[in-house]
């Protein structure tokens, strides 16, 4: 296949696609809005599943490199009630199928596996249009353009490529998370570190949740979930860290102090992240020369599947293109035929209904009746 594949977005999905294409001798160019690989923090821990994410990394020929990034012991998992009672406590005995890695290190591994110059940094997309005959033009901030016969939108929730295929836009899920970090946890936050344990910890009641992960370097990373409309959060001044922390902590009055300390003792200002989603059954009619992967195609509220699905999308799209040399449309059709039902099924995981007992949902997930966060 001689046509260079134009990929918009250097997240995990776009990079997985570029890597699998490289393995098969197919050239690609990845255009990324960020100015460099270190332009921003790449988030926290990811559990890479043996039924999707690891399959993608195997297709990319990076299994050994991935294993070198795994943080031992991080598959340990606890579920607590708000008063701190332990309902479920599973140690990491090495037999789990979801080893944990740092997102930033995984992204760096994928970047390092690509030929120099594959990623074009500092290219923020402002729009895209169809030229006909499967060709598309992408416009960048500052006025530059690129014309391509094969365009892939791997540019996340607010994709600039999605409008070529679909009028769907992400909608607020009704839930937001507030991120906090506790550093040097075993010495400076010993009681909290003991409560979280060696891996992940979850505690919840209807409408209020605290999830925490033990990351690399003795760091605890917490996601404090609150089910409220956007207007509720708009009344909180997150530029005033102390006031925002106090307001969020008030929603967890009566919880065990070792849990609320994940809010009140944060070593960084709390960061608000509203959660958006596309319709669970989001799909589109085939448009020649363009497709989507990852959040651009199937944004869902966090349920542990997003990064894994994005990498599997990228890997399977790369394999489909390699399997159909000279027939891009056959490749895109085959890829989308598998991707649509898979993403719809994943979007239903962990959504829950308002008022449903979240502890029971968590217990079902971690005891393998479902898939965990």
C-alpha cells in the first residue's frame, strides 16, 4: 500500500495505528496539536487488558517493551464503604490479566517505536473538508493544509474529523470527577496510603465516589466523583484551591477521614474534569477515505476500557489496511464492522443507573461478574 495514512492525534490509539502500519511497511504521518511529547501531563495509571489492549500491543510487536513498564503489585484492589469498612480486598498475586502502567510511559514507548519524523508536533487542526473521490483536506491553525487519500481521526472527544462522518456531539454525562494527588504518601500521608493499599481503592454511595490508585514514586492519585449538573460545579471557584477543596470535601461529610483526606490533603490544587459521552450506539455511514478511532469514534464515561479500546481500534485498523492492499474501502468497512458493536458493548460497562447501589456494582466488577474500572 503506497498511500500514506494521515492520522490526526498522537494519543495511544493514533500511535498504535502508526506503529502497526510501520510493522507492515505502510507509511503514515501523525499530526498532533501539542508542541512536544512533554507539552502536558499524560494522566495516571492504566490497566491494560489481556482481551483488548494487550492484543493491540502484540500486533504492534511491543509486548516485551510493555512488560518492562508494568508496575508490580498494582493489580491489588479494595472496595470500602464510606465509613472505611473493607468489603473486598484482593492482593496482586501475579495472575491477573490487567497489569498497570503509567499512561505517559506507555505513550513514550509507542512514540519511540516509530521512525523519526512520523509525528508532526504543533499541528492543531481547525477543520477538515471532503474534496471528493475519497480525498480530504485538513486545515491547521496558522493556515497550513494537508490533502490526503486516507484520513483517520484519532483526535479525541472533540474531534475535528468527526463532522466529516457524523453530526453527533458529546453530551455531559451528569457526572464529573475532581482529581487530586498525594505525594510521598507512605511517609507524609501514611494513614491514607495504608487505606488505599498497594493498588487501587474504591468507595462509593449513590452520587458520590472516591477512586484512588497508587502510582509510581509513592504517589496516590484520586478521582473524586460527584453526580451533579454542570451548573452546580460552575458555582465553585476552582481558581481558589482552598475554597474548592473545602466545597468538594463537604459532599463527603461523615466519610472515614482516611478517605476524605484524599480530598483535603491533596498536594496539588483540585482539577475539575466533567465527563462527556457520545451516544452508546454511535456509528456512521461509510464515507470514502476517512474513519475514526478511540474517543473520536466512541467516547464514553471512564470505565477502564477507553485506552484499551483506542489501541485495539488502531491495531485492527492497521491490520485491516495491511490485509486489503489497494482497497482502502474494503479495509475501512472491515474495521468499522468490528469496531461498532465492540464499542457499543463497552460503553454499557459500568454506566449504572442513578440510585443503583454503586458498591454492589463495584463488587460485581472486581469479582469478575463485570469488568473493573
